[in-house]
C-alpha cells in the first residue's frame, strides 16, 4: 500500500539502544503520572461529593476541566515543541502541573478545585506529544510504532493505578495527601527529563519543511485521511474507556458500583496488555512491509462488529464485551505515529498536536453526545436500557461512516498506485 510522500525527509538524529531506552522510560514515567491524574477524579468522586457537597454536574465539569486545559494548549504546544524541543517544553509544562496538584490539595471550594483541575490538564498536555515528537527524530520507524504503543501501555498503567490502588491509599493519606504525593512525583519526573532527554537542534529556517504550519498540516492528504477515524473511532474508544463503559455496566447490565469498578479495572488491564502486544509485534510488521493503514483497514471492522453485538445483547453485554471493543479498537492508535511520520521531522510537533486535538475533541463530542442521546431517549418515554442501546447504535453508525471514508481513501490510493 502506498503512503503519500512526506513534505520533506528531514534530518535523522538516531539514538543508540541504551540511550533510547533511558529516554523512553523517563518519558513513560511522566505519562503514567499524567494518565493517573486524568482518571483519579472518578475514584475520588464519592469522597469529593460528600466533603465539598458537589453535585453530579459539578463532578462532570470537574472531570471536563482536565480535558479543557489539555485541549487549550495543543496548538501552541505543537509550535513550541518544534521550536524548543521535548525537554524544555515538558519541564516547563510539568511545572504548571505541580502548581495544579498543590492547588487541588489545598482547595476548599468547587471553583478552586476546577481551576486546579484545568491547571493540571494544561500542565500534563505535553506528556505524550513531547515524547512522540522526539521519537520522530530519534527512533527508526519501527521503533517509533513500538514506542507509541508502549507509551499508551504506560497510560493504561496510570489508569489502572487510579482505581483500586487509589482506593487502598485513601484511608491512609486522604485525597489531599494523594495530591501532595502526586505533586512530588511530577517534580521528580521533571528532574529526570531535564537530566536524561537530549537537547534539541532547532530546524534550519531556510529549510522549507521548517516553514510548515498548521494550515499545511491540516491540508496534507494523509492528515485529512486520518481525521474522521481519529475523531470517531479513536475518540470513541477513549470515551467508552474513561466514561460510558461504567454507566452501561450499572444502568444496563445491572452491576453494583463495586462490580463496575472491578470491571473498569479489568478493562484497563486488557488495554494495557493490548498495547504491550502491539509494541512487541509492530517492528516485525514494519519489517514485513505491513503498513499501519492496512492494519487499521483489517482491524476496525472487528471493533464495529463488537459494537453491533453489544447493542444486540443489551443487558447481557458486561465488561468482557466492552473490554473486547476497547482492545479491538486499539489498532486505530497506529494512526498517531503514522501521521507524525507522514510529515517532516521539523513539523512533527505540530502534526501530532493537531491530530491529538482532533482526538480530544472527538472524546468530548462522543462523551457528551452519548449522554444527550440517552437523555433524549428517556424523554421520549423509552426505558433506560433502550435509551442506552439506541445511543450506542448511533455512535456505532458514526464510527462505521468514519471507517468507510477511510476505506475509500485507502482503496483510492491503491488504485492510483496500480496505474501504469
């Protein structure tokens, strides 16, 4: 399968195996902490609600504050990454996360909690884009795909850590103590990043690729081909993993709150394992000439088929089916490093940040949209199960439409490549 040529080949600054391993582990620690911070409010929600008299809408806004801060920084982040490099940008951003964690630990009102949550989202917004920008220069294409999958695996570790381990620590240190500890962990990761990550060689301004801006990124054929599946399929996977799997288990499948928490724990473990396996097999697939686009073409129909089964099964679809949906959807994560590789290294930060913004807007739209559809069904007199099934069916249709658009683009590329 032929991929569109990048705008420029750029300059390679490959790291040796030992240096690459150290750099990866350093970035992985920061990303694990950021994922823990993303998911921790779900575990703390009963305590925060009781202690600070928060309503359900307060909790929803508090969770959304992280994503608001995160999305707010994506476009400037990409420009700064290309100009100043992952080390300086990561350390600078994480200093904001430290302030956010301390502010959260000291908060005594909802507005203070929300402001702290936004600061945390802003501060950790570079924790995945910064390493992927660096990996674009420092790693081979095969190693880039492996590193992307294993970074997502560490994110799943962070989300696992935000469930039962946080519940175990709560009686010992309290939620304020947890955030003081998280502030200290973020500070430690800053020191490690400043110590271990290579310096950044700024691009030559006379070089054409260095002039690639967000407009050129958005107009690039490969980027545009990936937008719909990034928005609906990738964003939908994360929306389910971080929100809608739990309400389905409780309100449709009849789980208790504790059983739902255990189900989420199991789903996150399955995701962790899936990303670990992707990291193992990706280099082999690259060497065999199997492109990420082909894997996405083969893999996404499986996740769509699982969604059909979930809607058809209704209350019989528990956490194993949602775990199967999330795991089968992980193939779409390959589009992120593929987008970075399709553009020159000098524009990797902007390409990755722009695509990450697409994904996060997709997460927000799918999370909110499913909720609106559930409420609409109930307002029409449908029962809860029927409303949830209809909402998931609509999401599935949108995801299928995004896949069909991607499939048409890929088959078009094949036809062009086959012409004499």
